[in-house]
């Protein structure tokens, strides 16, 4: 067989097969993460930065509910496809259709440091989110707050933001910049880690329930490792 760029066809097939085999054992998870907040705070830019590694200063209004996917090779056993959902011009109402929230496992609420009044809206978004999205098993939804456009100013960070997060069961908050790529990956990884812990905890409690049911059916001594 003729070599192509120095690699034979057989070698290409062998390498492809090795990659396929290496990946077969991986658990593949699909997580929906939603990004909410007022119009113009930088949601679409943050999602673009995280999923495409790009920033465009050309103003582009998001049309229709939209999402972008980013695949994370989380560890040697786990691949996570993050479906990051963007809202679609309904920001002005501060309330979204339940279908947008459905099956989400985590959320980022964004405000704009150059318009401190957008922090006031965070509460409105949080109320809408909690009203329309409950995780199975009563788990707490991982939520982070992103104080965006930190490249322009940080003097407007709300003084009460730590207390706000503590009092409202918010996982963490970050000063971000979609423009200068500050803290976006860190924030999204933190959110994903919490969603994964929830998911594993949920699977674990399902396994335990199965155990209880089957133990009731047929009491046998056995050990089962969970998570
Ligand atoms: N300086 C700066 N501008 C940003 C940043 N993120 C977004 N923008 C700009 O803010 C405007 C609104 O951003 P966009 O992502 O469309 O906001 P959305 O309505 O929340 O989706 C656009 O002109 C962006 O270029 C940032 O981190 N820094
Ligand atoms: Mg947008």
C-alpha cells in the first residue's frame, strides 16, 4: 500500500481503531447548562468564548433559543458533552418558558459590571429559575453568578455579593470577561463538577433504592459498591 504523507493506510486504520477502542469504555454524559441574565450582559459572548474560544465585538442579537456544545474529556472514564443554552431575546421579560429550563442540570446567571442595575435583576432570574426548575431527588441546583465585562471595570462589584451568594445557596461567583477570556473556563468547570457530583449522587441513591427493593424481595447477604 502506498504511503500517504508518510503514513500507510494500514497505519491510519490501526490508529483509528486504537482511538475508537480507547474511547469505547468512556461513560458519555450530556449535561444541559443554561445561561441567563439581562439583555446585553454578555451571555452570548460568554458562551461563544467557552465553546468556540472566540469573542466578537460585533453586536449580534440572539434569535430563537439556541445552544452550543462543548465536549470535555473529563477524566479517563468520563466524557461530558455540555449543551450550553443561550436565551433568545426574551431577556426583557425576566421570565422564560419552562421548556427552556427543562432538564437543565446547572445554571449561570450573568450581570454586567458596567451596568450595576443588572445585578438587581439577578434576583428576578433566580426566582424564575427556582420556580421552574427542580432537580429530581430534591437535589440543589448548582448555580454560579458571573460579573461580566471585568475588563472594563471591577469597581462596581456589589459589596453584598458574598452575602447574597451565601444566603441564596449560590455555588460561587466570578468576575469574568468574555472579551479577555478571564475566568470563563474556571467558572464553567466549577459548575460542571457540581453537576457531575449531583448526577453521581443521584445514580447512587437510585442504586440504593434498587437494593432496598430487591433486599425486601429476597433477603440475601451481598455487598454492592456504590459510586
Ligand atoms: N468589554 C466587554 N464587552 C463585552 C463582554 N462580553 C460581551 N461584551 C459586549 O457586550 C455586548 C452584549 O453582548 P452579548 O453577548 O450579545 O450579550 P447578551 O445579550 O447577554 O447575549 C456586545 O457588544 C459584546 O461585544 C466583555 O467581557 N467585555
Ligand atoms: Mg444574546
